[in-house]
């Protein structure tokens, strides 16, 4: 990855540095737990002024955050209620499903960030920034 400034199709300079920083901050959240919020702020602050390539990455980062939060809440609620109801054995399947969802969301989050970095390193826009999957 280079720090060079690319000229987009609209003639505006597109700096790849801040999207890279955002992706790295997203990935560092596995170690710290809060750096994703800094990456999200960077993405929101720069999306409006970015060129088309980098705007697709910022949109992808923002969407990744909100989808991750939504699925983590669903998984967390299943774990919470499954844990309570597992005392009478009814909640065990919900507890297991909640843990599965939380684990799958973590893997999905990491894969999306790595794919975003790969597209960025090839100096390409993210092809499907509004997609739910990858």
C-alpha cells in the first residue's frame, strides 16, 4: 500500500490514507474494543468529500459497522435470554445459537475488513458497498 494520491474519474484527488486507517482501526477493535468508533467517525467525516472510489470504501465501512452492531445485539440477546432459560433446559438451543451468531459476526466483520483492504490496495472501489454479505 502506498500513500500516493490518486486522481479519480471526477478529477479530484483521492487519498487512500484515511480509508486504510479506518480499516486498520476496525481490525484493531478485536484487541482494544473501541477503536472501531474512531474508524467510524473518520468514515462519516470523510465520506461526503471523498472521490467515488474512496466514497465506496467509506460507505462499506459505515455499513459494516451498523450491520455488525445489529447482528451482535441479536446474538447477545439470544445469549442473555438463552442463559436465563437454560436453567429449565428450554434456553439451551437459544444460548448455542446466540454464541454461534456472535462468533460468525466476528469472523464476518474481519473478512469484510480484509476484503476492503485488498480492494483498496489494488486501487479499486469496493464493488458492492451496500451488500449484506461480502
